[in-house]
C-alpha cells in the first residue's frame, strides 16, 4: 500500500510539474517571448505573392491604358510589358530579402535564436 501511495504522490508531482511548465510556456507566449516563426514566414510568403500578382495586374492595366491613349504598336507594348515585369520581379526579390533580414533581426532581438531553416 505504501508503494501505491508513493507512486500516486510521484504521479501527482509529475503532473504538477508539467502543469507549471505548460503555464510558464503559455505565459511566455502571451508576453511575446516566443515568435511563431513558421507562421511569420508563411505570412511573408503569401503577402509577397499577393503583392507580386497585384502589382503585375495593375502594371498591365496601366500599360494597356497608355498604349491605347498613345496608339502604341503591339510590339512596343509587349516590350514595355516585359520590362515592367522585370522591374516588378526585381523589386519583389529585394523586398523578400529585406523581409527575411528583418525577421532574423526580430528573432535575434526577442529570442536570440535564428532558425536553422533553408532560405525560402
């Protein structure tokens, strides 16, 4: 009987220790000690793709309007569209690089940990 009592006390102590660790982890998450890096990376990726698509659509509409107003040749419109896409892609790549740097800086500032994930 004494052994069962000892096992029960030990199980209760283990459960209390786990509850304390969970409460501490939840508190640290609530005050921002842990940054959900996977969610942030996913958010930046989706945001970047959305911006890229939106900018390309807007640039195409703008170029179409200009080509109609100026009676631009189709070949010239196509060349301009290609240049616009190159410019937008370069700007997008630069923004993504900048965002990744900022995420790493945030991680360093708040957690002193940079994830060992490959560049996406």
